[in-house]
C-alpha cells in the first residue's frame, strides 16, 4: 500500500475562501443589528429579525435544494458538479448584496432582510458542497481535521469581520454619531458582493474537482452493504441531524445568553461584557486551529508541536484584536490554563471523531455545571470555555454523520445544513427557561444538548460497525 495521502492544498486553499466568508458575514450581522435598529426605529425584537432572516435561509435553502433534486430526478450537486455548485452559491449570495442598493435607496427594512436572506440562501448551497468536499480533499482519515481547519478559517472571519464592517460603516468609534445614515451600509456590502463574484470566478477556474472521489471506508468483508436510495435511510445521518441541531443550539445559546447573565447577576456593564463575548467566539478559533494539526500531513513530532503552538497563536490573535479595541487584557491571561486543558484533551482523542465528540461533550457538561454552581469570574470563565469544547464538534459530528453514505453524501450534507436552525430554537428555549427560573439555571439546556452529543458519540461507531465500517482503524496522525 502507498503512504497515506496528504491534503491536496492546491484544491483545499481555494475552497476555504468560502468558509472565511460564512464567518465574516455571520459575525458582521451583529454590527447591522444596532445600525438597523437606530435607522429604522425598531424594537429590540424587531432588530433580531436580522439574525432570523439570515439563519432561516439555511433551512429554506436546504428544502429548495431537495425539491429541485426531486424535480430533476437527480441530486442537484451531482448534476452540476461541486465546483459549479460552489460558484452558483456565491453568485446567489452576490445577488443578495445587490438588494442593498434598492433597500438603501427606498430605506426599506424588509428589502434589507430580503438581501440578507438571499445571501444566506447562497451560503446554504455553499455549505452543502464545501463541508463534504473539505473532507474529500485528501486522506479520508484526516477528513474531520481538514474540516476543523476550514472551521478555523471561518472563525478568523468571525474575528475580523465585525471590525472591518464596523470601520467601513462608522469609521473611528468617535465618528459613530446620531447622524448615522443607512446609506453607510451600502458600500461595504457592495464590496462584499464584488468579492463573492470574484471568488466565484476564481473557483470556477481553480483546481477544485467537479466530482471528488468519495471516501473508501474500511469495510468488513463479512458485512454486505446494500445501496440505499436515500440518505435518510442511514441511521448515522438521522441521529447526526439531531446532533448538529443540538450542537449549534448549545454553541449559539451559550453565547447569546452570556451578556444577560453577566449584566443581571454579576453587575457587568455592556462595555465590560463585550470582550468576554469576543473571547467565547475566539475560543472556537483557538480550538479549531489546534484540532486541525493533522491536516498538514506532518510527522508525529511536528504535529504534536503544532497542536500546542496553533491554539496559543489563535489566542494571540484574540489578544491583539482586543488590544486594538482598547480592552484591558489582564483578566484574560489566566485563560491560557483552559487552552492547555483543551490541547491535552484533543491529543487524548488521537483524531478519532467519535472520541472527540465524547471527550468534548463531557468537558462541556462539566464546564456548564461549574458555571451554574459558582459565581463571579469563575462562572464566566467556565461558561466561556464552552466555546473551546464546541470548537471541533461540528467537523467531528459531520464526519460521523456522512460516513458511509457514498452517492448520498451531498444529500446527507444538505439535511445536516438544515439543522443549523437549532441555534435559534435552543437559544429561544433557554430564554424561556431563564424567564421562568433564572438565567443561571437556564444553562441546564446546554447540559441536555451535550448529553445527547455524548450519546451520539457512543452509538455512532456501533451503527457504522454494523455497516462494516470500523472507526477503531481510523487514525489521524500526519505522515503515517
């Protein structure tokens, strides 16, 4: 047998540009919310339609994808090819940014929402293609690590996106006066649309494959695998859809309820809360940069070094960004201890996606229980560290859910993307529980989410083994 196939960087690097855009736009929406609230004189609830319009588009996009596939009698992505599908998704998103022109000219909030919704529709198709493609561009054994690396690029987008868009809209902080015009939104989003268009052209002529080779799983010859006509006939996908729903739920709800907890129960001001929310999302980048070490195909020693260096490099990015924002960095240095814990836990999983989901779900449960049963800065650090333990769950769950789907992979990916709506649903449920009890106690919702993820980590290898796929043979160390 030949040596383990390394990541195809000539194809992977063009692909991760779309991951960057997803994070850039999603995080930048947080800047649009106060802008639209002020410009259109909205209530807080009405301003949240910005997030709703963007995230519901993922679900609607997945439904449209399935309907079109049924009408065509063939899977849409398989028909168009992965490269063409990515370019089409980018063009749809570019069309969404063009809606900002009439929306600004007519000062129409519904048109603004329509633009964001259309951008999200394009992202839905991109996600359906790009996630399984990231796994396919190299050794199947390091597929989840490649997806983790792509997620790290996504989180780099979430880190710098709000800063760039805020500067484009407001200029310096001192310039953010009461005379802010909705006109200021037009230029940055038209520039974003131009970027979508250029990347669509770039990907069209890139080395990305139109129909990548599907993963060849390690099959037990004693087990006969029958071809299944639908992705929904695979139990690992059905249970994985629930897992993605609850994973995105705990990821989003933990962060979205943190400001309310710190303000109501700890007496923090909004300005004091902001860097801790920033730390939560930076934690996702920290974990993903470290979790992606195997994707580089280095030898065991260099991979181990990278696992220690990359997370702290990402932490440095967080410190640098917040230093530029004028925040006091001293409260955050102790967080390095949590990062060290993450690295040790990551190494212990040996790159196995099921072990990753189980290990980090247990750590997530412990972190939330500590947060719920303590107070002060200890509880804040405990809750914030959930971002670290969520960081590699998406690629690990995704890799388990689509494993063994073969020709149904893109269809299964579409079903998983649909489950992104869990972020809104679980956040809403935690909010209702907080109203009925307390914001502190409401974090039991996250404990429930992590508990299911631990169950999925235990049951999915059993399901796959019954299909002749043995996860115990999957190792992610580079160069082996």
